[in-house]
C-alpha cells in the first residue's frame, strides 16, 4: 500500500488555519533569542500581540546580514543543552552562519524530506543512494534520515568518487538517488565513457535533485538519459536544509510544507508583497522550528507562487522552479543577466554536454563575457564549418535571450573543471572594487 497523504493536506483552509495557530507560538519562541528580542524592540512590536496570520506583515524581516551580525549564538532561542546539532552555511565570499537544531527540529526536518520522497512513491522496497555531501552541508544528512525513516535501505555514499558511485548503483540495484543536477551530468558522462547504458544497466527509478539552480531542459536530459523521473527539491540551511519544498508526481512546482513554513513573495526592492504568479524574492517563516526560529527570512531566491490547486490534489502552496538569486545576477555591459538564462539556451542544444561556465573579463573599457560549454561525448564534426555554424546559431540565441553578445567557446568533453560540491557557474575575473558585504552574499558553496 502506497503513501496516503492525510486529508488536511488537501484542504487549503485547514493549512491556513494551522499556520494561524502556529505563528503566534513561533513568534513567542523567537522572542526567546537575544537577536529577536532586539529586533522586536526596534520595531516596537509586542510579540504577544501576534494572534494569527493576519499579523504576519507586522513582523520585521530577517536577513543573512542579521544572522552574520549575531554569530554565533544571537539567534539561538533555546538553552544550548537542548541543541543536538549545528550546520554551517558556507559562502564563497560571505561569512558562514550557523544553524542549530533541537531533537524536535531534526525530527521534523526528516519528516519534511520523507514526505517529499513518499509522495513520489519511495518506501521500504527502495534502495536509496545519497550522493550529496555529508557534513556541514545539509544535503547529505537531510535526506539520509528521511530515507531511513521511510524504510529505504540507505547508502550514505556522499559526494564525489564517480567510479565508486556507479559501482554502488549497479551492485546494489539502487532505485532512488539524491544528487546535485550538475553531478548527475558527470555520472552520466562517466557511464558513457565506460560503455554502460545509464538506462538499461541501472535499476534507477527516481532522482531527487536540488541545492543549485537548474533548468527544465537539464531535468529532461537527466530523465531521458537514465530513463527515470527527476523531482526538484528546494531548501536552505537557514530553514533546516533540503525538504522545505519538494515536487510531486505532477512536476509542476514545488510544494512548500505549509504546516512548517509560511511563504511570501516580495518585490526585491520595494519589499511589497507581490500577487500570486508574479516573480519576486522568496521570504520564508519557520512555524515549528525550536532552536533557531526565523521570521520572514529573505532567502534572496527568486520564484513565484503558482495559483490554484495542484493536479496531485495537495494544497500545500507551490512555488515555481527557482530562476536565480538576487545576488546571482551579473551585470554585463549594463545588462542584468541570470546564469540560468545561459543554461536554458545551452541545454536546448543536443550537441552540448551538461557542463558549462561563464567567464567575465575586463577588455579595455568594456566587459567580455565568455560562455564555455563542453561537447557531448561522442559528438564530432567532419567539417569545422559545421561547428562554426552551430556556434553562430547559439551565439544568436544567447544574444536574443540575454541582450548582450557573448563569446562562445565549444570545448572537448571533460575540459571544464568539476566542482566538489555545487557547480560554480560564474568566474568573474573583471577588475572591480571590493564588493560590499551585502552584495557579496552567500554563494552556493556546499560545505
Ligand atoms: O542547498 C540545501 C539543499 C540540499 C537543498 C540538497 C536541496 C537539496 P544551502 O547550502 O544553504 O542549502 O543553499 C541554499 O541553494 O537559497 C538556493 O539559492 C539554492 N538552492 C537550493 N535548492 C535549490 C533548487 C541547500 N532546488 C541555496 N533549485 C538556496 C535552485 C536551489 N536553487
């Protein structure tokens, strides 16, 4: 018998009522931390005056800067003896911040991830290989405990060592994996190099992918090559880690678990709430976290709320595939560009593999944008004119999408570096003043 979601998950009113009931408790718990006591005092807010969802907008916003300023323990809302674990969210340029978990927090985190696995059919019959980094990064441990909770035989493979990963996949008949989308491309390339058929030689059925931006075309590529279903999984260390929002069978947006988180989409500059369907900054409130509750946390991630009830019947609010981060945006020749726009164009080209990079250089007074992409293994050109025609076509598509004309370098397979964790898509070598702390942000390092 498969997983049957409880009836209240199908009722938007029941979810809103639950949020209204939990928010005042979350605010009172937050008020136990020195950081929120100060924030509430600054905002002139009496925490006991928060009665329900209608009071949400009276709460102050919380930013990554707040977390940094209050390191290490300013946002801790329980005595240290109640804390069982911490994770550390790395930044390539910013200062990392710590997130704390009580036993209850760890339990609910596992529950959130387990739901996402169960709604797409995972259970005790499955063999689950977790190919995300274990350690300070939340990707590994997050789904690990979820998979054990629902009875999967769990292989804590961790990240890297592709030969061993593929050996494990084959030997143990792995059916479900958790993997970075950029690493899935690497595993695929390795299978092909070894003469393996990624669809026929593996028992895989499902992949949960997340932790970095990726396009719909990237999803479809992984699905087709392995002959599996790929489900998007979103999360961030500050909220818990993976499992804040997960996709169902419909693959039409990610369900944010409404009994644990409140979603808002705000205009990134005016911070005004945006109507359903309009893209803006994702702002999240934790409803059940104990060690480090966060209220109206500005994630810097860009997405929109999807209106209406999902075809799967679940009423947990849905957000669309993330399109980037406010601090991901690069400005080239005065034009705003999100790296995912480049990926969208490149992944539509069947001759290209899945590894790519943007390199930015200073050329005199101007910026140079060089897009590097690898050829798919096995793809060759008899005539250099064919390759040149392909390059010209892709440059035109990039120009149409980005409104600037990049240079395009088409490289041999495996020519680009492979990241240990999340892929680093942009190398900015331009001469520029030191970025200020706010703009430096917390990029996608994995651990
Ligand atoms: O990446 C947690 C995670 C692990 C999520 C495994 C999913 C799977 P952080 O290292 O704190 O936590 O990075 C969080 O990564 O704010 C997004 O910018 C980005 N991100 C996470 N999931 C997705 C996704 C983990 N599915 C930051 N699509 C977030 C796009 C994602 N970006």
